[in-house]
C-alpha cells in the first residue's frame, strides 16, 4: 500500500491542533487517541499495522501536545482491553491504575507499541477519563472520555484513508428550569 507519510504527518498535526484549539484544553489535561494504522493505509482494521505510519502519527501528536502542554494517552487495541499508554507522571498525577503489559504491534496496536518505545517514562493504565479525544479509523475511544462528550467537526476528516472522529468534553449541566449556566 502506498502511504504518503508526509501527508499523514501534516493531517495529524492539523487535526490535533484544531481539536485542542476548539476544546480549549488546559495544561495537564488529557487527550486520548485511538488509531488503526491499518485503516490509515486503507486496509481493514487490525490487518496491516505499520510501525512507520505509527511513528509519523505519534511524532505529530507529541509535537502538538507539547505546544499546548497537554498530556497524551494512546489507546491499545481490544487484545489489551483498550488499556492506554501514558507517561508515568500522568498516571501518578491523575491517580490512574497501572497494569502490567507491554503493547506490541499484534497485541496493543502499532501506535501503542510506538508510544511504549518513544515516551520518556511509559506505563500502561487500565482506564482514563480524558478531556478530549481523536479516533483515527473507528477504534472506539468513547470509553475513555469524560462525560459529557461533545462531537467536534474538524476540517480534517481523514488521516490517510482512516475516517477521523473527534470529541471534546464539558461539565454536566445540572438543575432544572431555574438553573443558570452562564454568569452574566
């Protein structure tokens, strides 16, 4: 499959930056990303993973997250129950439960395996409640996003051949007919 890595890198940066601007994440908040590198290359999810594609996507994600001082969580595939790779200080700061496993391309996914290699102090956690998310190739990240998730329509609809879905979160609106939601 012919994959234009430069385009994938640009698309990743563009989509991530647009989401972080719209979501208005604060430093230290979490962006969760699920990715099928197979889908990015136009193949069926789980059938054609690529470390090269994963490396290009992770480079873009890390670049943008560092600009915004946002923490990154990379979701593993279903073979690892959708656990997540994060930096160890993120796990500590957010009181996340660590689990023992090493994601590899065939059990965890290419992007999670790449994160284990590239993060400074990687660890795997069982679950997370992220403040925003990018789902590259229909990997189902919804279980790792805070309630209430709000869909975000990005200009960038695809990364490579994979459909891109994005979400931000907001606090729950509580109260009844007399409740006020904005100071004015």
